[in-house]
C-alpha cells in the first residue's frame, strides 16, 4: 500500500479518500471537498505534503475556518494536523483553507461556496441529510441510503473543476512556532499542566479546571468558553 505522501504526489484522489475514511470514520462530501481544496492549494503554492522534517519544523501551515468534515480532509491530505502544530483553526464557520509557507508567509486561500455546489447534490440526498443528520431522525434504511448517496457525491467532489472554488494569493502575518512550556503540578489534582495554563493562589499552583478559571473548548458549534466545572 502506497504511503499518503506518495498518493498525494501521484494525485491519487481515490487512494487519499481511502486513508481519509479510516481517519474520519466515514466518507462524505465535505471530507472529499477538503481533499480537493488541499490539492489545489498545494499546487498553487508549489508544495508537497508535509514530510518528517517539514512536520517537525512546521514548514507549512494549514489554516481552516470551520471544524467540519472539511478540516479532516485537509489534515489527511496536507499532513498539517492539530497535533503537529501545523493546523490552525479560525472559528469563522466558512469552508475555506489557507495554506501557508512559513519561509516567506506567502499563502493560497481556497474557498468553497456551499450554494454553488448544491447542483452536485440530488434532491433525495438533501432531504435525507435534513432528516437523518440535521433533525437526528430517520429510519435505518434512510441512514443507509444517505451513506450511499454521500459516497457518490464525495467522489464527484474529489474531481471538482478549479472554477468551482475561489482561489486567491494571500500574505499571512508571521505566526510563532509552537513554544515548549515546562510542566507544573497542580496542588489540588496533582496532575501536570503546561506552565502557561497554571494560576497561583496564596503561593500554590492550580490548573485552570481546579482553579475554577475559564478556558476554551472546540465543540460542534465552534469555540466555546468553559468554566471550571466542564463543558
């Protein structure tokens, strides 16, 4: 089996989608859309998928503007992930990817307009999506039929013409590489936390949760503020 780097280099969309299915859990149109947008951005910027050295050095950054299936297609295809600090999430709710070279902060933004893409969706798929996913209803047969239609549409998305996207050259403000923080032990739960996420009271160290301080979480609707007692 070819590696993801080789599949991306060969523009083997179907092969990339197979990897993306394992990563994401299922195949759907916006997963495939993330793959297609990533390839376009990589070609425009003249870069390949992150290799070992590139991921350590954060040579390429992917900036996504929604936490949807699209973002997983981007992570798989570009190799820019949350864990290797090469994926940045902007809570804007747009289906867009900006791929950036850290060397000169030149980038390419690729935006997909959902209304323009509706012509690729049969009416049946839209109706089933609303009932099964949006309303959390529908029979098992309807769910299965939706998955079948989603796969069909996903394969179309893999080969969308470039003209279906808004593609623009951009310059991005420099973004610091991921800093390395020391860990500090919380005096209440006795767990280690990054020093930047520790507060001190009466000379004692507390993690944000034990201190009851606010922090942030990414859930389905985007970035939300969390209190010390949880989401």
